[in-house]
C-alpha cells in the first residue's frame, strides 16, 4: 500500500539544515517549508475558503477536540468529511485533541488508558483515548491526522517527562493500530521530551521504529525562550528520517519560522497571525504594528509598504484603524487576511532563499528590518 502522505526532498540548503521539498497529499502537492493557517472549528476565523486559496494557503489545520464536542464528528462524517463540510479542496490536518484537552478542559486526569476531563462548553465528563482520537479523526477525514500525545510543561521534572514520553509512545502505537484509513489519511507521531536531549532521542527512536509517514515536534513554544526552542530543534530534527515531513506544532512568529526552517522543519502552524489580527496587531516587514494606535489615525499608507496582499493594495492604516475601533468586522477580516498572507509570503521567500543557498543572508536582512537584534 502506498502511504497517504509522502514527502519529496528537492534540496538541502548549502549552509544550513533547511530543506526545500514537497508535501504530497490526497488533496494536492504543496511546497515546503510551509505555514498552515489554523481553522480550529472548521473555519479560519473570518475568512472564506476562496480567500485562503487566493492568498496561497495549501494545508489548513483543524481541531479534533473542538469538532468532537461541537458539532460532533458524526455530523461532519454525514456531510462527507471535513473537506466537503467546510468546502476546502486542498489539504487539511487535524490535531489530536491532546494539547487542547491540556489547555482548555477542566479537571483532567491522565491515565494509561487516556485522559478524563470535563468538557469546557458544558462541564460534562469526557474521556479521550488514543483509539477514540483516531476514530474521530477517521470520521472527520483530514489528509493528515495526529496521534494522541501528552505535551508536558517545558520545565516539568525529568522523571515526569520520562514517564510521559514513554506513555506518548505507547499511545502512538495504539493509535496506529486503530487507524482505519492509512491509504488516504496519513497519521503522524509526535516527538515530545521537553528540553531533555536523551528523552527527545528516546521519543524519536520509539516513533521512527513505528514508521509513521511524518513526524511532529511537540512540546515547544510553551513558555521556553527562543534560544531554548532552537536548541531543542538543533538536536531533534537530525533524529528524524530525511524522507518524511517534519512538522513543528504551534509555532508561528516570523522569526521562529525562519529559525525552524534553518533547522530542517518543513511544516508550521499557529493561531498567532489570526489571533493578533483580531485585536488589531499586524505582522509587517518592519515588525509588529498595532494599527489601532492613535499614531495611525491620519496614516493613509498600507499596513506594510512591502506587502502586495489584497488588504495592502486596497486599504489604508487609517481606514483599518477606524473599522477596528468601530467594531466593524470587516476590519478584522482585513488584518487577518494580511497577517496570513504575510506568513505565507515569508515562507515563499524562505523557499527561494533555500533554492539560492542564501538563507542565512535572508535571515540577517529580515531580522534587521523586522527589528530583531538576535544573532
Ligand atoms: N500544538 C502545539 N503543541 C502541541 C503538542 O505538543 N501536541 C499537540 N498534540 N498539539 C500541539
Ligand atoms: Zn498586506
């Protein structure tokens, strides 16, 4: 059987570990490194699929946890799966629910069997096991599914993380056994281990022996510094097979995307661009811009003078500031569109720099203009 998800390595950048490649899915082939917009509840907040398509999005992300609680995976299955339900014709990836249970649910209790918790919507008792997560993801029908994992806090004790990693490996194996559609849905294992090198090694070794079609790197961007995250990536990506995609979960600041790509990461997702857009913060080539600020009341220039997105081609900072201050929803649509376009365009530039073997120079120039003073 051909695996549902494949990765084609086109080239590795000359001076870094960055990879130019293609993610091959049942709903299209997409260039990597790539950024995946997040549509937690089967919708990238405020944007239509046509808009996401027009800005060049390839794979979008959704959440098992949210769709399980509402509307329920059976309704999505009845619609013909997530692609049909939300009218998105390109790739879809779902997170397993583990992370969301840990961040949203109340009274959670982790056992070998799975996680008991209280539903954050109505307080009812729920239980999520590795098999249940897979059943829900099989019913939702994304191209890429995640195994149920535990994402321990970055500064948790060695002893705890060691036990947690071993359990996440057992959960990954149980998930793989429960998976009903390996021919058209690819299941990824998630490497954990916090900041401990030997635990990341153990986790990667356990998962690689199970031969997943792709590997996620979890447990990062959870409060550690950028330097710590880069350090973990430095020793983690080399543990993963060259011929499979690597996905760094929940990371979406411009600097972290560049630094992750340099370390051989192929896929990223984050709510950051759309979340900050909704309170009027924009990502620009000159750094973050809080367009709500009074300073922009008379500024009739675009959000970013280096951006050619729909928002920047057609609307001014002053107009967008007015919309957001007046609670007009069009304002947050315009900032959401721009922020996603900004990151998708950034990844395009990163791919070009890998092609041209000048990614470190690109990083230097980008960081300088963006206002980062890191090495
Ligand atoms: N999203 C961000 N980080 C994580 C993680 O460690 N695990 C899962 N399942 N999702 C994530
Ligand atoms: Zn723009």
